[in-house]
């Protein structure tokens, strides 16, 4: 009897996910133009871009499909028919910006013009408690969403700021050197699962710089530095109008410049880094060292942290003022080196310590003047952030907005949901 034929079972491989179609080459430019101008006609778009009217009509039809641009009536005629005016819908969707600081979590929900619609902030040991920090970020995002009152489906995307360098090849992985407790943790995963929307990650100082460039003291400035003064010290650079991240995302780690090679050990493994002299923990430690010399200080005989010490400095307490002056002088050494190397036109001081204003800036500027080339320091202004404590979270939201305006497929993916929820 012939042997029965053997049946073979083939495992069918799942089809790869379909990629969104590439946008028309002219689509990002037209979307950015409408966003920038707020209101504009098709004819004016054709004049500004050099595109044919038929191409503009096709592109605008595609953009109208996102639900974030609408026709708002007829404009003024310069002869012939009155043109139909297009308007960008700033409130058509929202963006979540999440700031995972070393010692806090903050969330800003903004519209598509960077205006904060809801704000949440809590202290938390982010550096040592990744699970708690991620859960808190999700909780604060939910709270912000309720304050705003819109549907989760109107969230265009999420930007996340982290307190350490970000490798563009693995943005969701924290630096094991700076944040060893985060080893193996996927940053933003609970947020991604909850909202099912694009999520982008970058370094907190980079995003503070991005926020200042779009909405704050760096507007219309092509070359500037943003320095974040908080638990740690970081910086972000705009060079010729572009955010500079370096070869693998490590640009801007000013907190790890060695100011005193014989100084205290730093979390990075080096000694005498700027962060050991100017970070919030370092300032509180220094204030406690000076208590014996200032028994009448408002800080004597009490427990205090960085906020109470800052309040004491603003109230004129001699001990607190000495700590701020010493910190400003150490910071001035690093800022002077930065100015000599990069020659920025503006240096913006952000983070919690920046609220000290001239108490910090005056001794800082004096140190910088003593340590920089005359031409370099004359070209550089040192100012405080225009956005205050919200800069990094707003920058995180702006990161997503920037990407969406450059690649309107982000808008297209959300357009169906936006139409459903009205």
C-alpha cells in the first residue's frame, strides 16, 4: 500500500504593519505656513510658496481633512472673486508635555499654540523610583485632561522630558550612569498604553531650550544657550536656529564640567562637577555647613530644603545670600567657558533657582565678565527664563507639535478621532 502523503503545515508570517503614506513634499511647508500665519488664503499660499494654484488646492484639500484647518469665510478682494480664508484651529486638539525631573513630575496640557490649558506638579523622587514616577506621570496627565475637559482622543501626542542624556537611537532608555535605578525601564510606556498616541522623548534642558525658542526669551534668536538649574544642572543649545544634540545626544551636560578636580564625588563618577556645587542638594548642604557662622539666620534651628532656602535669600537672609553668591560664582566659571566656546547672543537661566533673579544674575554676570573675552561677553546677554517653572513641560509638548507640523501624518492619524468627538 502506498504510504500516505505527509501533510506539512506552514506557519503564515504576519504581514508587516502598513506604513502611513508619505505626505506630499509640499504638504509640511503649507501646513507650517497656515499655522504661522493663522489665517491665509489659497492664493496667498500660492504666492508665498511658488506652487501652482492647482497644487495648492490639492494640498489644502488634504490638510482640511485633518480637521485642524477650516475655511472661515471670504477675505478682501484685490480684484475678482473674494478669496476663501483658511484658519488654523489652535484648539482643535491638545498636546501633553510631561516633565520627569530628578525630584518632581510636572504635566502641561497645551493647545496647538503652546498655551497651557492645564498644569499639574508634584514633588517625587524620580531618580530613585521609576515605577512611582511613571504612575504619577500618568495620574497627573489624567488630571490635566479632566481639567481641560476634552476627550482623550483629542490628544495629538505626548512629549516627555527626562533628567539625563537621551540617545536618539534608544530614546526610551535612561542613562544607567546618571539614573541607575531606571535600568531596563521603558520611559513613557504607561502613557503610551493609555493614550495610544505618538510619544517623543528628549533631555529636559534641550526641551527647556526648545520652549524658549518657540515661546520665550529665545524667540527670534538663532544662537543661544538655556541652562536649567535644579537638582542637577543641564543646558540646551540652539546653533544657527537648530537645536544641537551632539553626535549621540550628550551635548549640553554642563553640570558635569569639572570645576574643582579635588571636590566632592558626583553621581556621574567624576569629582568636583558643577552639579556638586550648584545643584539644589549642594546648596542645601552648603547652607547647613554655614549655620554655625549665622546663628541668627532664618534657616537656623529648622529643617529646610531648597525652596525654603530660596525664600530666605529673597527675604535678604545673609546666610542664604552667601550660598547664592558662591553658587553664582561657580556657575559663572562654567558660563564663561560656554560663552568663550560658543559665543551665544543670549544665555537663558531656567529651572527653580532662576526665580532668584538678580540675586543670582548679578554675581554670575560679574564672574563671567572677569573670565571671558571682551568681544564674547559684550555679545552675550544673560537673562532669566520667560517661561519659569513650566518651561520644560511646555517644551516637551512643543517637541510633539514641532514634529507634527513637520510631518502632518501625525495630524492625519488623529483626524478621524477629532471628527468623531467634534
